[in-house]
């Protein structure tokens, strides 16, 4: 088995996307980030992901490198680390990917550029150059459920055909998630390794369609670990029992900033974060009535998970 194959095989199960804590002045709080990573692995996560709800688009390039270095070290071999390297330029994405590989990341994940609309030839070149710059697996993230526009199934399948299923993995988030996941599976002859990326809201359906894992936020690590274990055990009754209140909670989050706001609120509730600071400008502010509804639905979810 090649090193790339071993890295790809390790990427499965519950891969938690961590949120980024800040001090009051919006500088990164690395002490709290370390505590968050400890919490993630203590609750049974299989790996760690630096991605969109980590606010990577609000970080400078040097900060992205510093956070990636920190989380690769803090994981301490307890699970693979995936680092988001999506950028507005191909050169920038390749540079971030090379850095991530040098830091010990198990894989990188890349969204397309979000400030411009590019044609399929340009987008294919973008991903090809990232794949050529490193030897790690590359997870193609279609984040068009909240940023950008959908990527074609043909483009994604073509990249996997060219570079192999060990090198090209997927996190599809374009709607409708289920039918597009099936289309990707069929276009790749069932070889595609796919991660559910809707915070668990589509996991019950996506699992039946063949996903190898899920990438939710750190606020819901306990319910998602319980959910995944139920699915792996074939306990559909238990999985459905968790899915229903989980879906109710996630439905309150309709944009990237709403995900970040709710997730940081819950992490403060859990005593993992000290505050809910988000770098502005933001497109969503958690008002008190929504906050109370989040609390009500979260409490219900944890009541169900607590019966495990």
C-alpha cells in the first residue's frame, strides 16, 4: 500500500471541523484552541479539519500557516489533520498546500475561488495544479450550499479518473445533496470516497448512498460521534433518534456566518470557548430569541444523545 493510499484510508468516520477562538481584540487565542482540540479527541472524533467554519477566509496567509502548524502539532498523532487550502489564486492554493504537507497534514481540502466565476477548464487547471504540487490526497469541496456555485459532476469525476481515488476525495455540499452524491458515485463507478458536509443534517441519507465519513463542527462532536457509531453498527433506530433533533438544530443555520455564530455559542455553553467573538464584518448576528431557540433545541438533542 502506498503512503498516499494509507493517508486516504485514514480519512473516514467523524472528522471534526474546529472553530477558531479569538481574544477580545480578535487575535487568535491559541490556548483555547488547544483546549478545543483536546475536547474534540476526548469525545471520540477520528480526525481534525481546518476549513470554512474555522474562518480561513478571514485569516491572513501567515495566520493560516500558523493555525495549520498548531493543529497538526496539537493533534499529536491521534488522528489525521485536513487543512483547507482554497484560495482566490491557483498559486496561493498551491503554496498553502505545500505548506500543509510540510507541516504533516494527512490531506488538504480546497474550495474553488469564491470572488470570481471561472469556467470548467480554469477550475480543472486549479485542481490539477494543487494535485501536482503535493503528494497528499486532495478533498474537492463544493461549498456552493453557502458560497460559490455548484461544480459539475463530470469535472469532479474526471479529476478522480486522472489522479486516482487515493488522491482525489470529495465533500459535496451543492443541493440537492442526495441525488448529486448518487450521481458522483455512479460517475466514478462507486470508487469515490465522499464526506457528508452538511453538519449531519443529510447524514442519514448520505450514509445509505455510501459516504465514508462526516465533517461537522466541534460544537456537535458528541452527537455526531454517537450518530456515526449507530450507523456503523447498523442501528438505524438509534441513528434516526439522534438525526431528528440534530436536524432541527442545524436547520436554524442557513449561512456560513450563522453556522459560525451558533457553533461558537454552543462551545461557550460547553465551557470550551471563553467568548463568541467572530471577525467582522459578519452576515449574521445571533439575536436573543434565536439564541434561546438554539439552546432549547440543543438541550433536546443532548437529552437524546445522553441516553446512549
